[in-house]
């Protein structure tokens, strides 16, 4: 039944999923998605000082290109009267998702020459409906934007190479521009770029003017990258070198954890949800073996091997290779299908995996990417509706940025104060009023004690009460469970 869905139905469904993911998966997959992009843009907007930024800013190791895009998006939406930062980020997410879908769909049309119609269908199905893909495609991350530009440029390049007119082709300039920009979104995409250059030298033997046209685009990207770094840091810097020197030569990346060479081969199956992931990775291995000369193999394999040799590893580092992953997995599936009879137990297993995927995708689509941002959204909305209300963050001792530390999402007009549980830090009880909020991060279940003369009325908790009533394997002790209560006089 699924294989009978039309291209229009697939594409429309994919767009709908992107819109849902853009709206509901607020927050970030990794803190870099927020602090290295949105807060950098927030600094350039004049809302925070450089001292509020992470150490990478002072080290001048992060590219300015994506913070510049975030900065422009905030300014553009503000001109349209959209001042809510959550709506502004929704716009960023939606544009990212649509751009990824556009590039990947165009690739699937081009790859029809490499796979059977049914294999292309399942490749598209994976790119659109694999449980993690709508969530990843809308992320305004360096991994996602770099992949969009890299594969967008690569598509223009391979299309131009089919002609090989020997003339100066402006499409090659655009290809070089996108490939170059992908580097200034995320430097590690250079590992795939090395594989691409090797493929061009061995497989395609590009003509001289083809190289020149592509190189012109790369130079233009270099100018844009340097200009946006100048915009961000206020002086001429070559951030890629600073990044290499800091993280590789000085080894600062190792401070965030060191993993063995084989880490990706053991951890990625867990990250991508077994047993579904195990089946896909098996097809991937078969696909690489069946298409060793394909440009995707030449880009993806060096990319993974190079990341495996870097000491610090995270699953997100491999996310830019999602497009080759699904193509090569589809190629592996086709290779197996052509050589073996499709048994009933295989069909049953396939149906079971589809159900697992559907359940996981629904869960991933409708929960925030980061619960901290869900609380920030509640406070922003509350402050917009109750401008006279004060928010008290309950804590033991003074802590900067406690507990949210998300200046980008802060409502400027909202009054936020501290409330201390340690008696050596006095509280001004006379300032408390009915309608104020108390934000608890420690004791929230059962209900915490109210200040004298007040009672607490729960206003927001990420976890509903029926979930908190379930305590299996002491899960609550390992989970961030906060509560926001409204003060009412007794």
C-alpha cells in the first residue's frame, strides 16, 4: 500500500511533517545549536555582552556565516512585526527544512538513473519519513545547513559535468559557491570535500575551465565566509585555522570526551533506534559494496573514517551524510532484492519495522527538542499575558543565568528575581504578590512549600501529574523535572 503513494502525496506529506517539526520541536539537539548560533546573533543584535557568550567566541573559532543568517532572520521578521523569538526560530526551522527537502528531492530525481523506480521510492520514503529525519531536517544547525549547501552544490556540479562542454559554465560557479559555503557552515564537511576532489580526479577528469569556474565559486564563498567572520568578531580572522589549532593542535576538543576509533560503528545503531537501524546499516554496507565508484560513496566513506580518527565523537557529526545514507541503503536493498526471493517472514519484519518507525516519529515530532526551552516558552507567553507578574527562581545560592540561561528567548519586559532557600541569603518577602510565579528546580513532586501567607497553584510542568505518579527504576532522579507555580494569598 505504501509503495503506491504518488510523488505528490509523498512530497505534500513531507512538507506537512516539516511544518509540524518546526513548530513543536522547539529547542536544540545539542547546545551548540543555540549558544554558538542564536546567542551569537543575539550578541550582534545588542541584547547581550560578549562576556555572556561561550569560550569559543573569545577564541574566535566559530564561523560567523550562520549567526549572520540568524541575525538577518530576526531583523527581517521584526520588520514584519514578528517579535516573538519562538516564532522567529520557527521561521528559521521551516526554511531549513524546506531547503533540505528541496535539495534531497532534486537529488532523488537525478538518481533515478542509478536505481530502480521502487528503490528510489524507498529512498524518498526514508528521507521523508524515517523517524528522525523531519526533526533533523528542520534543525538550524551547522550540520544541517552545511549538508544542504554541500549536496546542493554537488548536484549542480554533477549535472554540469554530464555536459562537459569545456566552456566557462556559470552553474559551476554556483556549485563552487555552495560547496565553499558548506565549509563555512561546518568545517568538518571538508572530509567529504576531499573525497569529492579525489572522485573528480579519478573518475571524471574535469577539464581546465571546469576547474576554474568551480574555483571561482569557491573563492566567492571564501570572501563571504571571511566577511561574516569579520562581522561577528569585529576584526579580520581566519576562524577555520583558529578552530584547527584550538581543537586539534591544543586538543581542546578532547576536553568534551574521547572515544575509540570504532565508536561510531557501535553507537550509531543505538542512536538511530535498533532493530530498525541495524537493518538499514546492513543495507548501507551492501550498498557501498555494490556502488563503490558512486560519488556518494567517495564522499561518505572518507567523511566517516576521518571522523572516526578524531578523538572527540558525537552522533550528530555524521548527520550531514543522511542523503548518501538513504541512497546507499536503497541501493543495498535493491542489490539484495535482485538476488533473493522476498519471503513472508521478510515482509512481516518489514511491516514491524515500519510500525516502530511510525511510533518513534510521532513521539519525536511532538515533543520539544530541549525541555529547558519549553519552560522558557512558557515564561515568555506568561509574561506577555501578565506583564505585572514577577518570576522568582528558587535556588540555594546566587547562580548566573539560573536555571535557563537562554537570553535569546528572554522577554525584555519580564521581571525576574531570585528566591533563596539558604537562610544566609535573605529574601524580600514584602515584594511577593498574588499572581507572581515561583520557579522550582528541586522539590516539585509532591508540591513544594509556599512562602508564609501564600499558597501555590501549579501553572506549568513539562511532565503531567499522571507521569510523575509513575516511578519506575527511579527515573525521576535522573530527569530534569521542574515546576512553575502561581502565588495566591491565603
